[in-house]
C-alpha cells in the first residue's frame, strides 16, 4: 500500500521507444515524487520492463494479455479500467491521472493537475481535468476554464467520481465491444458535470500510426496548432493558475463553455437523444 494520495498510470502497447521518451520527460516533471507511478503494459517483455525500471525502479508495471476474441476497443477499455481500479482501490488515491504512452507531458503537467484538483475538489459538478488545447496566447499560459465536454488525451478524476466512472466503464469491458471508453462516458459527463481544460496545452500526442493519430497528421493545421499551444520547454517558472470563465477555446465545435445557457442546451440534447432511443 502506498502512502502517496495521488497516482498517474500509463497504458502502453507496442510503442516501446516512445514510452521510454515519455517516462524520461515525466521524471523531470515538477512534483514527480509526489505521485505513485503505474504502467499497464499490454504484451510487454521482461527485457522491456528492465528498461522501464532503469528510468525509475519505483514504477510499478502490470502486464495484460488478451485473446484474439477481444476487440481493439475492449483491450483499451480493460487496460484503462484496470489502471483506475488499481490506483483508487489498491493505492487508495484521492486523485488519479490516465496518460497514454504516445502523449508527452509538459514540465508542469503534474503540478497543473494537483493545483486544479485542490481548488475544485469540493464542487459536486466537477468531474475531470483534461490537459489538451490548441490555443496560443503567451499571456494566458497559466489560464484555464470550465467546459461541457468529455475526456481524453491526458485526463484525471478525483476519487469522489470513481464510482460513477467504474459503473459506466463496466458496461464496455465485453470482448466484442466496438467503442472506446471516452465516447461511452461523454454524454453522461456532459449532462451532469463540467471538465476543466488549460488554455495552453499540457500534453502533445506523438503521431505514430496508432488508432487515433497518424504520422501524416503532423502536417495538418489542427496538429500544428496543438503543437504550438503545447508548453515544450523542459523547465519554466510556474505562476499561479488563473480561472477565466469566458476563456476562448476552440478544440472542437461541441466543446462548450460552462454556463447556464449551454447547460440547458446540453440537457435538451440529452433528452432528445434518450427519447429517440425509446421511440
């Protein structure tokens, strides 16, 4: 049992070199020592685990293997579920972050999560913290806001939301499931909660011809904007994070500012969606 109350886990599959790059960058992170570190490694080798331990012998590694009957979606969902379950129920963490092996964290990635969690943990409408953005203004480097949106690409939740997450994730662990955990959770999150995003991105996905991003995507405007927003420097002075309720943010068209009008609009869309299921 760990005496740390915060955890980060990384899900990884067949991207060994990139995972090692991520771990080296994460180890340089501010507040790195304050977190439990766990890797859910699918189809990993003993040789590769030794390389992981050379970077940090305290990193825990759990290996997973699945039969060919499991869809690619189900494998991802089971790995994410296992990571959260281990961190919340075995390590007794108060807050847990999930990071994929192809997502590079900024220098203050862990600090951003820690500070924002402490500010908003008592708010029952607070669900998660995301770390991505494609906005760029130098003076807003430490700004953030609340949004009606889902989760992904470096996100974390407090323990108070684990029961909701656990019960919803249980529904998508079947071997033949054909959707990812984030798309399954999205409408329930939008209907009940808000998520927090930084104005400048604290994570950057590395195009690797994986399930989401391809190497060719790095030439697209969306990715160029994301890369520009990402805080690339290995080290910088950390200032106080500033909440801005009217922050401009254009990650996707369905990413809405958290206000009275947008909340009502989301409830209406949710009702229509449920009604269409019943009809």
